[in-house]
């Protein structure tokens, strides 16, 4: 139809070059429990902040993806991203090798997408049924790989401060914490993927971890991660994920007095996910457990790994080809540690629910709206309600 936006990727050089992308603009209005807080502010509780220090509910994002297919067996892929009109950054850059053209098997190397979890495949605004992100993939805990708490007391003082945490061992400059799994950065390494109509699997070796993807190594260690999924019936997918790798930087380990043994201090994560779709319904659920082994240098000590457990259930119902409603219930909890004065969770547990929907103006142009509620048992802001709207265009 005349006047419509383009509906597909740009293809050039006889199909050897393909360029695609998406543009998403998100606005929001927040009301929190702060005394005398205005009725419409930014995210003063930092519930939706990302590891790039932007709010996922106040964001203008542009992604450009390009694929250069040299042969049937070799391709170069890249993604360039800009957030809030900032300088474009290389989000992904990797080669893909297909040893057999008639089999679903490939090898990828470079700055590659994570193989862990289910939502990591749906981080683009066009794939996300709501506007916000699950807590496990976005919410910033107080932990940092480059700065360590000296004791359990110091760790407890940072509960609910993941947007700007500080510890006395290692880097003294206050900075953002890390999520369980970053949905906004890719890691550097290599991965292998294979699939048929019943089962698929992927394994990767990277320089960073799920919570702290890296371009270059900072602890002389490697993470191994993987996911396997089965398709036992039409519309049903069941997946299992795992990851293990050094988390603490070499500089922080040396500051803590552990010399060159930073490889002992790891992040280990496990995940399970399920998806079922039929007719107008889509239901998904995912659970993740992450353990961080963090060294403490003074009493009271913590001997067990710091554990975070997160899970969400989300669903969508389509009223027709253009209109749908969706919802997500989300929870993030933490294991207890014992300080000098009290026993408490090492970070503040968070509960989130989000309800909303979308309307397709055309196949690749959507309007979304949602209401999100967050509650947290710690931090300066313990409750926030948010109204958000989003426009998404992709090609």
C-alpha cells in the first residue's frame, strides 16, 4: 500500500548482503513511595535500570543488523546499537561457519549472543510481548566483579543499591551492579549450535560470564555455558540451561589478598524454561538460579555462595491479527547471610508484575502500553508503579 513503511530487510549484492533493524521509543511515568514524590517522575527506585545505566522504560533504541554471506558456508554478522541518541556501539560482531549446508549445524566466533536461557532470544522490542524485562535479565543486584565487600556487614549495607553500589575491596569508585543474566550485552568467544525437528542444543566458551559479558578477559578464565531444548509436541518447547565461569576480576582478587587465584571465584547458573502456544494463546515460564562465590577478607564471613533465585510466568492472548493482551508475574529472591547484628537476604527481594497489550498498525509497526508494579524489601524506594508506552518498528 502506498505510504506504508518498508516491511522487510534490505537485500543487496545478489542476496549476499542483508541489512535489517529495529527502532523502539519508550516513555514512562512513575509514582513511588518517596515522601512528597511527584505523580509522574523517572524511575527513582532504579527498578528498570540496565547495565548500560539507562532505564528500560525510558529509552530510544536503534539496532542495525547486517549479514554478509561470502559463501553458503561462511557469513559475517554484525549488530550496531545506539541508545538514547548515544554514539553507536558494536553490540555483536561474529563469523558463522556452516560445515554442512543441508544440516542445521553452525559454529560462531566473535562477540556472540548468549546460549543460556529462553528470554535471551526475545530481548528485541519486537519479540518482547510487554515493554519491561524479566527481573533475572535486567534488574541490577549490588554485586560487582571489580569491587568486593570486606565482610557480610558491608554486603548487607548495600541491599537494594545495585544501581550504584560501592565496596571497600578493589575498585573504590561507586558503580552499577550486575544482573543474573545480562540481556543488553553479548559476550566474546565461540559457540556451536545444532538442531533437528525434535531437539536443539548449543554450547559456548566465552571470556565473560552471564552477569558480566566482556570484550577482553579480566581474570584469565573462561565460561562454559549451554542450553538444550526439546519439542515433544506441536507448540511445546522445554529447555534446560547451565553456565559456569570465573566472575571476580584479577585486580579485585589481588586486592582481597588472593593473588592470582581469581578463577576460584565463579558464577554458576542453572535454568529451566517451558513454552506452550495454541491458537490465540501463548504461555511461557522460566526459572533461574545463580550462585556467586565471592571472597570476604574480614569477619563476619560468608562461607556459602551468594545465591539468587528468579522466576517468571508470562502469557499473551490475541483477540485478532492486530490486537493482543499480555501479562507477566516475576519474582527475584536472595539467600540469607549473617552479619554482626542480623541475618537477612544479601540483597533486597523484588516482586514485579506487568500487564498490558499491543496493537499492530501494520505487520512491522506496533504500539504497546503497559502498567508495571514493583515492590522491594529494602533500599530507599520500596514501591513504584509505572505507566509505559512504546512504539516499535522493525524491518
